[in-house]
C-alpha cells in the first residue's frame, strides 16, 4: 500500500484501544522510530500491537525478532487477540527470526560451523525484508551486541562511527516513505552506541514501569514525535492483557 509523504500510517484498532489517537493518528512516513525500554518493559508487546494494527489498516510489515520463532510469535499474538495468521497467509506481514545464538541463524551464518558472520551486513543485504511499508526490528541491541564487527569497534571505542553508518543505511531505506522501527534495551549498550540513534530518531518512545504502592504501572513517554498529526500525549499509561492486547489506561497531555 503506497502512502503519501504527508499521510500518516495509521496503527488502527480505534474501536479496541486509543493508542492510534494518543499517538496523533499514526506514524509519519519516512521516519525512524526508536522504542527504548528495559527488559520486561513491553517492547515486544508494543511492537506486536503496531504490527497487527498496521496490517489491519492495509500496510505491509516486516517483523524481525531476535527472541521469537514464527510459532511463538503467532502464539503471543493469539494470546493478545491479534490474529496474525490471516496476515501471514495474505503476505501482509513478513516474519523473520534471527536466532543470534544459533550458528544456523539466517543472518549469522552462511559458512562453517561456529563461524560468526557480520549480522549487520547480512541484515542490510537481506533485500526482501526492506520492501515492506514498515520494518520492525525487535530487539536491535541484541543484533548489535552479537555482531563481531560491532564488538571489535566497541573495543576500539569506535562504536559511534559504526552507529552512524547504520543510521545512514536506515536513512536510505526511509527516503521513499518507509518507516524503520527499532527496539532497544538501553542497559545493554553504552552512550556512544545508543546516543546517535536517540539523536536522529524522528519518533522516540520510552517504555517505563512505574511502581505505585503495590502496583506496577506501564507508561509510554513520548520524548520526540516529529511530523505528528494531532496532539500527541506526552505520557500514555497502558497495560498488556491476555485476550485483549494493549489497553490504554490514562493520558497526560503536554
């Protein structure tokens, strides 16, 4: 589905939750979206909500997961009442599994046993995954941390330069209106590696878990939202419920 440069990519489900409205009507085309959150903060749940909603709106999505196989992805989506089977069958979504700890990994190997290949290079060369309207990589920090070339640059304190090269590639991808969304656990990377992504992200969302008494509440802090449509909430409270999916709990408007 082609999208005009000034037309937001709706994440849909307006009858089920208010997330699309809270985010001003959708994602701006031609943007890099950074979703940060510690382990367990809900990065995958938000990625899956975006994926399902985008597909429901007629957009195509590539979802690359470093944790889930296609079977576990479908099980998780089913548990959230996001029926992805029809979208996979209709080729609205391309699901890819990057098992970074496995020598049989699609991106990690193509040669001898135990030989670690350059994950980032192979990722960039996988042309099919970049043909969708939206490309979601969950979690991107795992790919960085397991790429031997990136590791070597970290040891040489050159990770910032490596990050800038990746960003240049992303910029080429989004030049015709695509969206690249990456999720990152900021506790696994140092500032030199993650800083450039924070600086250039058109949309920067931070997922947090806040303890309130005996309760733990989840919230999305909107740190940046370039090209927004309507007013975007600066803090969006939400929960993840089995059989329901994402539920918006509260809203605080900047």
